[in-house]
C-alpha cells in the first residue's frame, strides 16, 4: 500500500511541476515578454498544456487510485484526503474528451479577442455570439461531468466546491437587504469629491509598498513583485509571483492592489510546500483565496491602527504631496467611498452590489430566462436599481469584465463570498487575539498571520469552504459580519 501511495505522489508531483512551469511562462508573458515573441510563447504554452493534460490523465494515476481505494482503512487520515481529491481531479479531467478541450480552448482565444475589440468599439452585438457559444460549451461540459441538470451549479463548483446557486442566492438576498440601504445612507453623506492625492513619484511608491508588504509578512526570499498591466498573484509556495501597476495620480490604487495580491501571496506561502502537489498543500477554492486577500487589503490595510504605524514613513517619502492633508483626511482618502460603474474601481462598500448584479444575470442566463442579446438592457436596468447609476455605453456596462470571454461563469460570486468569509474570520481573529490593534500600531502583524496559517493555510483542501469557515469561526457562513463591519468602519467616517 505504501508503495502504491508513493507512486501516486510521484505522479502528482510531476504534474505539479509541469503546471508550475506553465504558470511561470504565463507570468513571464505578462511581465517580460518581448512583443515579437508572442507567437512562440503561445506555442510553448500549448505544449506545456499538452504535457500537463497528459500527466493529469496518465492511466497510472487511475490505476493507483483504484488500488488505494480498495482499502482506504489502510490509509492515514491525511492520505485519504489526498486520494479523495486526486480522484475528484482525475475524474474531472478524464471525463472531458480531448476534442472538447481543444474546441473550448480555441473558442476562448477567439472570444477574448472579440471581447477586447467589442469593448474598444462599445459594440456588444459583435461579441454576443461568442458569449452564446460559451454558455453552450459550459452546458455541454456540465453534461459530460454528470451535472447536466445543474450547469450553473457545476460552474460554481469549479471555483468553490460545495456551493450551489441556491445557497448563494440565500446569502446574497440577506446581504442585499442590509447593504442597499446602507449604501444609500453612506452615498448621501459621502459626496463625490475627487482624490487630493496627486503626483506621487513611482520609485517612492515602489519603496513604500515593498516595505509594507514585507512587514505584513510576505517572504521576498520566495517571491517577488513586478509590474504588469493588471495586478495578479501566481506561483506556488516556494516561488510566488505578484504584479502591480503604478500611476502617479492614483497612489492608493497601486498600494491597495499590491496589499490585496500580498494577501493572496501570504496564503500561497502559507500552504505546506512539501504537500504542494496534493490536496494537503493546495488552496480550498477561490472564495477562501479571496477572503485572505480582502482581509489584508481592507480589514487590516485600511485600518487606523496600521496607518498609525505607517503614516510617518508615508509622509517621509511623500512630504510634498501630503502637505496640507491631515491624518484624518488621509484616513478618509484610504477609505473613500465613491460610486462607480466599474467593478474593479469600486470601493468595498459598493463592491458587493456589483457582484450581486452579475450573479443574478448569470443565473437568468443559465436558466434560459434571459437571452444573450438582451444582456445590455438587463445589465443597465439592474445597475440602476442596485447602484443608482446607469452606464451610458456597454464598455462601462456589460462589456467591462473579461471573465465571460474565458467561459468563466460562476466565478464572480467568489469575490463576494470571499468578502463575507473575510469579515467572519476577522471577527473571530479579533475575539481570540485580543489587542490586535496595538500589534498593528507597532507594525507587528505576526499574530494575525500565524493564526491564519494555523486555522486556514495549513488545512489545505481538507475541508470545503463552508465547512472550513464554520470550523474556523464556530458559525455557519453569514453575511451579517460583513454588514456589521461595513457599518462600523464606514459609519464611523460618514454617518
Ligand atoms: Zn483577488
């Protein structure tokens, strides 16, 4: 039995190494690639994808699993987790015929370019057939996986195992009930003054964000941060790659997206590196990943306590830019609330309404209650109802997100679920770690990081998201901690 288990580990390890190289090529494509080398890189990536698929579908993996499953009693509890999740992965990948995988990859590439052009031209009609085809492919994939009667649930489960559209609907309905009036109250008080932070030299921004992220606990011996068009975090625990972008007139955008990615990076670095190839060293799902990034970005990064520590250094680096801006005004800038049509530019008070909008639309699409051709109108109506503003063209409406061009349906809810989990975890952390504010004001984030390591990161994929959240916090997932946190943080400033 031990031999069979070790053989399985070797196969999983080989697959993990191939995927990590594939990920590195993807990172490099966005950070370093000379423009003339794009076609060659596409070829390299396609070859890596082929190798990864071959490793994942290797019949030896199936044989090994079948052998180990004959006597699960002989396995340790940890080994059973590894076998259970390896079986899930193996079945998922082998159930899809290679013609389907190739057709989907080809369509995804075409749809991405169609989306980019449609967004630039503000022309949804030219992109609509690509979305229709992606929905058809998503339904076909669900069917192949045995989820034919619940294709949207299947899509959700790809990102967050254990969730259903029904469960999310219940959570979002409760969130919406509390959030809509809170947003209206805050909007009425917040005004819409433009930011006073202008002309922040990029080199000093880089210095500051590097100091902040290192102090939060990011290990630069096993990771780095570079510049790319969009911020993201990739890699595995021994080599994490984060990106950011700089604008002299939007210094907080760069800083907080970097802290956000650092939250992802801290989770990745907290997963057990020696188990990186198996479920014991892999993240639970996108919602939990997002809960880590959001907590560091928002609950921690925008707190008074953290700024008590970092403000003197910020003023030292940006003395000229901060002349005449008081500590209180800086704190208000950091927690500015300004309604926007664009999800990625949204503050955390409005953010979840952007997600609820997308979730309701995806559900209607998958149920066949909404035709793709009617999407722009449906989007704009919902936007007006939820956020109180109407897009004047589709680039600031239905065409703003890249997700559907990649066939990534059921992905948006993860962002909002992540916010809920972050708030619930944060409550728990504050209950069991009294004095966190004092720690932060001294620049010490280690007790919080250690707690997340122990409670969340080291669990790998042992539990699904809902189960893990309940284990960590002692209560089932609920939107109430998020509502209470938002009312508390932003009520104190604006109400
Ligand atoms: Zn994120």
